[in-house]
């Protein structure tokens, strides 16, 4: 979300922030170079929420790197400029299409609980769940980070450049600084109360104890040094070496300012947990939809199964030719139904069976599509279906409502000149993660373990998302690649917690069914129904002329300021790539290509 990159020599700015040090004011800030939410051309494409990060990926592509190399470079830059949403203190999911083999592969780089964690991880001494705010801002919420290991594994499997090389653009941004925009300032303000209680966080993000000014330059030389160490020593420095030792010391002894009065509970993750961490190669989810093959991430994320199930349900409707009221109605109802099943059945498959293939089966889609009534909305919370024994309009036990999931995260999409594609969503969970910066290392730790259910959502009903030893909390991240005739058509993804699923679904429907261009589908007003009594809806959606008709069908809406912030790439018929990003949400995104169309 920042201005375009310090990949060129830095321009003098009015205010320089170096771990809180403020340079003399007086000169005018440098003029921001414009971001664009859409670009088309040849040689590869990158789309992210941030211009510096997009420029880092384009730099790697221009130097002959492939989509994987550029994706890692973009992600590393987001760790600098989007530190409240991503970074090596977190994790994510990486989906890759290899043009040489025609194969889609995925990496599960989700954070994990300690091997000593159990179902009582977030319960107090008398068995009551901890207040959510207390759990978040603590070492207890911190899972073993998976991002650095994901980068290293992706490069080893499919990349062409070493880690040290693809980290260099991010190192330069961290050393020289990036321009603070209004979104960054607003996100800092929302976290100011807890950031100021941790000296390392305060020093980095609240220079002189105050919010950073829009147009000032924020530097992070500690993170630049951390990246250089990772490039030199590999991720062993994090999982078995000094960076990891600093992580463990920080989460087990949260460095709170004694004068703050804050109590931050220590975490359980130790150095043995770090050393045991593994990124998982796994089969992607796959569903056929309108002659396309839609690939995404399988559990531990619920993204691929929930988007895929909704598409299966909607395949029983002619969504492309329905009027707008019926289109939106069926989109909302398919979302409602698929979330009912997600909440009951999806968790970490290493801890308990998850019926992934059955949730995505045509038989289950048909059984659940039976519930969809064009004349009226269903009532939530809706009971789940039984994917093991699909029965038309059948249910299996009581309804399971959605647990809280933070609305942060970031997404990037990349394509290269050879036709390979990456769709990658990464996170530190809540905006600002745990709020705890590793002293001297320049990155925030995640609060990913609060994605677990603290207690069973419905007493007496099995909850697949309770904490457990070495377990990965359920995610909603939905990085997606769509193939047509075996070749990439588009890739997309979004941040936004549980709204990621409905955002990606809506983008796919807009592009594949409703005749929108990719950039139009990304910019369209959004609504998010997640098996709740009300549907979250942006102001633009609430202003649609179809709203009264939807309400007459029983749809109930509640205003939401912003839903998602998607990015995508698409292969055009003439061989060009189109990159697309948000024009407005989260301050707007940045799309670029190696060689623009003339």
C-alpha cells in the first residue's frame, strides 16, 4: 500500500524513521509515484497490495527469475511494508502451477502449536476461556512460524534463484525505508495501545511514542539484517539457530514494559518445536466448474473445500444467465451452506480425519444444492450436511457457528514469461499479530493460535478446530488457480479472515459467470454470508438496486466497512498477462507487468 519502491536510489523525505529516530523536518516529502490497480503486457506480471512489493517481484522477473522467485521476493518485501499483515513471524499457503509439467502443487506453511499444547491451551485455571484480547496479545497465541520455511522449500522445489538473491530487494526497502501512507498510519493507530506496551514494538512503529506521519519514511534495519542472515545461513538460522532462539525467548518471556501494567502470558513454543517444523507438500483441492479446473489449498485451510463446495452447489444453477437478484441470492445461499459444512468438518487433517474429497464430491454438492430455494433465504445457523452419507436436503446434527477469525492477512499473485503462476496468501493473523516484536530482529510474531476454537463451539458436538499438540489451526486462506484446457486462465486470492472465502468465490463468479473482467470482479461491491443471521455487506453492495429484492427473499444485511482486498493475474488470449489489484480497499493495490502493452 506504499508508494513505489526504493528499488531506485532513495529520495530525501521530510521525516526519517529509524527505529523511532526522527530527522529534522522542513523539506517537503518526496512526491509519491502512482500505483495502478491494472496492467497488461508481456514477460510476466505481479499483483499485490503494495507498490514496493510488486516492484520487488517485477525486478526479479526482469532479471530472469521465474514466478516462484518473484513470489518470494514480493512476499519478503511485504514483510517490510505490510508488517502488520505478513512477515517471517507468520505463515501461509502457496499454490503453484508449473508450465513445464502442467501440474498444480501446494505448500502448507501454516503455523503450528507446540507439541505440549492441548485442548486447554486458552483456558484459565478454572477451565473458562481466556478473554480474546488477553489471548491475542501474549506469547500463548504464537505458533511456530512457517513463512521462511515456505520460501526456502518453494525455491528448492521450483525456483531458479537462491534465497539470498530474492531477499535483496526487500533488504534494500528495509534499509532505505518506505513511505508511510494513511492505511499504515490507521493500522498503527488501531494497535497503538498495545504496541506502546512492548518497547521493541514501540520503538519500531511508534517513533518517539507517536504515530508515524503520512509521507514520512519508515526504516527497519533490524529486519534487513535478519533477511541478510537468512540469505547467508538459510532458514536453519531461524529453525535451529540464533533467530529462533530470539523468537523462543521473546514468546516465552514477553518483553513488556513494566510501567505499562500489562500482563502478557508466556507461550509454550520452544526450540524443539521450531526444529521439528515442516512445510507440507500436499495435493491441492480440485473442482470442475463451467469447463474450468479450479485448484486451491486443502486443509489445514478451509479455503479450497469451502470455495469448491460452493462452486459445486452453484453448478446446479445457470448463474451466468440469472437476473442480478437471483445471482446474488444464490451466491449468498451457497456461501451459507458451504460454511455450515466447513464449521463442522474442517480442521487439521493430521489431527483428525477431514472428508476433503467428500466435501468436494458432485454427490454432496447435489445433496446440498437441494436446500437452495429461489423464493426464500435459508435461516442461519444452518445445520451441516453429512458428506459421508449425502442425502438430498439432509442434515447431520446441530448447527455449528463460526468462531472468530481476524480480518487481516495479505495476498499476492505472480506469473512469469514461461507461463508458470503462483497464488500465495500469507499472514501473521490479526492486524499487528500478537503485537510483540522480536527485539533486534525487526518482525512481529503471529497470534495464529487464536484461530483455534478456545472451547467446542457447540457443547457435545465434535469440534475439529480445538488446540492440540503440533496442530495447525484452521484457516480461511484461499489462494486459487484456475486452468482452462490445462493452461492457466487466472489466479486470485484475498486477505480478510473468514471473508477471504466469500471474496474469492465472488471474484470467480464475477469473472467466470457474470462477464466481468478480472479487475471489475476484484473491484465489485462485496457481501459475505458465513452461516450467520446477517450477511456482512459493504456500502456499495447495500446501495445496489437489487437490495430490496434480496431483502424480500429474506436476506438480512449488516454494514461492513470493507471486505477483502483481492489481487489476481489472468492470461489473455493473445498471450499477454493482465495483473489486477484493488483500486480502493486497504488504500488500493499495485499491479505491474514486465513489459507493458503499447
